[in-house]
C-alpha cells in the first residue's frame, strides 16, 4: 500500500493489512501506534502530540511515544510498532497471531 507521508509533524489514521493504526510524526520522528485508546476506546489518530506524548481526544489521557506507557497514575500503555523508513518505502512491523499463521497460503 502506497501512502504519502507528510514531512512535517502530523497525526492520522492509516490502514495496514486491514488493521487501523495511528501514524504520526512528532519533532521529526515517525511513529506507528495502536489507534484505540486503552482507557475508553477513543481514536488516537484524532488526538495530538504534547511534550513527547500522544494525547487521546476524549479524556486527554497521555501516552509516551518512546515506550507507550501512560502518564503517571494511568496504569496503562499503548503498543508502539517498529517502524523503519527505507528508500523503497516505510515498513511497519506487525505481529501475526499463531492461529492465523496456521491458515496461511504458501
């Protein structure tokens, strides 16, 4: 799938292999994280970045872009997917469940 990735800071929803994710650039660094807030199900791609945290638009819970941990006192986290930009495109590392690997066509 070919998507245009802005050079400036942004937060938006993308879809990779049928999975909705949140792609963002904060202070020049590109991240891909889960798109659903673990607190109340808010859509993180509707949020914004503040001081190295992604902020959920519903209740303004914050998640570290470096390790995914919620702000102090939240006790939750978001998944950050490994992301690599290469000459031929941007790659996002997704885990595949063991059950789906059993039904893979070879």
